[in-house]
């Protein structure tokens, strides 16, 4: 999918965790971060911040419905 100059995505303020190390450029959306909160690249400490990013849609995978025979 290509986006033309006129169709820029809407940016919204998003909570992120970014690496505290100024030489490391790693960051992750807060909603996708683990509880560990260490940098995935350099293993250093992460700090909370805000970044203007396009919205993402979290798709929930549904489990297939069970057949009536499997329910009994």
C-alpha cells in the first residue's frame, strides 16, 4: 500500500518507552512493551516519553467456532 503526498496518516500522541542511552535509537509503543522495560537492543534502561505516530488497529484473532458434535 502506497500513500500519496495528499493522504498522510493522522498522527496522534502515543505513549512510548525509549532507550535512555543517547547513542541508542530504540523505542517501543507502551502498549506493546513487556513488563521488563529494558532496551531490546542495548539492554539499557528505558524511559517513558510521547511520540506522534499513526494509529494502529489491534486485531483480535477469534478462535474458530466449535461444531455441535465437539460440544457434547
